[in-house]
C-alpha cells in the first residue's frame, strides 16, 4: 500500500515539474495565436521629428503572409518580412496617435494596436518682463476675458451673480458700458469678431452674441464644452476648455472646425485659460500659475514661456480663497501700438509690459 502511494506521489510531482517548466518557457511568449507589439509600448513619448521603431512579437507557429502597418488608420508600409520598421513623425500633430498592424495569414487577418504621444521638439524659450506702466482696474472684476480694440478695453467677468460684459476706459478704468448675465450664470472668455462680441459661460453650456456698439444681446447659442478663454486670428476663433486642447471655431457659425493639443518637450500642458493671438502665436494664461505660454497655432508646440512672478503679489488679498484664486488671468494686445497688457482676477491694475528672452 505504501509503495503504491509513493508511485502516485512521484507521478503527481513529475506532472507538476513538467507544468512549471512549460509555463516558465512560455512566460515571455505571446499567447497561442496572438501577436503583440514589442515597440512602441503603449503611451510611449516620442519627440517630434524623430523616427521610431515598430516591432512585433509574432504568434509562434502561425504563418505570416504579410503585415500592413498603419498610423492613425493610414497605411504606412506593407511588408512581407517580420523585421522592425521605422515610422516618421515629421509633420504629425503633437499628442496621441494610434499605431496598428494588420497581420495576414491567407485571407484572414489579425489586428493589434498601440499608441504614441508626440512631444514638442525642444524646450520652450524662457522670457522675463519689464513693467512699462500701470493702469487702474476695477477690483470687483473677476477677469475671464480681456480685449483691446479701438482704444478701449473689453472685459468678460465671472462669478455667479456678478458676471458681465464691459467696455472700459483704458486710462481711468471706468466702466463705460455693461451687459449683465443672469445671476445663475458664470461668465467666461470673450472675443470681438467684426461688429459682434461672443461671450462664453463656464459650465452652463451657453454662449451669447452681442452687438459691439450697443451691447444688445442678439443671440444665445448652445455650447457643449466648458468655456474658458478665446482669441481670434482674423479667420478663425480659438477656444480653451481648461485642458491642453484648444478648439478651432468657425467665425460665423461658432461651430468646431478643428483642434490642436498643446505640448512642450516633456508633456501636455493643462489648465490653458485666457488666450490672445499676437503676431502669429497664441499667448495663453496657465490657470493658477504666473506663466503665460506662447503656442504655435499650427502644431500646438509651446515655443516660449513668460514668467510673470512678482508682477502682483497675492499677499495683497485678505482671505486664503482670494489669495489662491485671484490669479494672473487676462491678456490683451494693441496691434497698432505693439503694446501688451496683462492683469489678473480682481487685480487693482492692468499692466503694460515688455518681454525679453532670458
């Protein structure tokens, strides 16, 4: 009896050893019938302009007739071998891109996918500033949008119960015209397009169009995203929503016609807020920071960063909420006079500044 038990024990032990060895030998191989990407691994960061390898660990024992490699659903190359291929990134938008392969065995095919994130090709240039002059500003204005047109400032302000649209005397800070929003709404960025002003709301899914001269509201529009900042390049509107995406809107219908994703050489830059189009670039406040970033509107690359630390101290506010929330926000540009203006939420001044590379 004991001898029989010993024989059974040895059989079980032998079976366990075989199973462990088999599992160990297969640990690093694709599951039977499946192929996987060796490169790029999902979410790999690739610098814009650099080539990258695409290589597959093909399923063992499965005949490969050909492989079609694709980038964002567009064919890059078809090959009959199983070696690595190279993809180019030159000319691609920054941000996320889908890498896929269609592996053919006769008329049958298997699809596998990965993705890459393309970053800006170089670090942004760093800028500092000098104050040219200080102009008075209404400290009740929780600035969300700031524009300079025809010798006046136009402001869009926020906070429920206090949101409005304003036309302001540049030298005195006096409010010359005002259109108040419903007290339930939180106003956001504004933009002047011809004889009209477009104003967003934050999370109320509404936007409003006003006559520039009379401030009469002439339209209310649905707006599907969070409203933050806006600017206009003469052809299209750019709008932010607090992420690293800037949306392109048609200047007549205000409907989305495209987008860019904003990256530097290290990653995405979120909290993009108030925007201003200046000499072919987008200047953007980064919410809760002292930074204005300079964005290439074609690629989304951050090409410059202006550090405005010290321009106005949050210590001037009394409560902790005010200190943490009444931050830099508001950029306006006098195109004919080449003057750059900046301010913040409830700041007592609008500053004209000049910037220079460090």
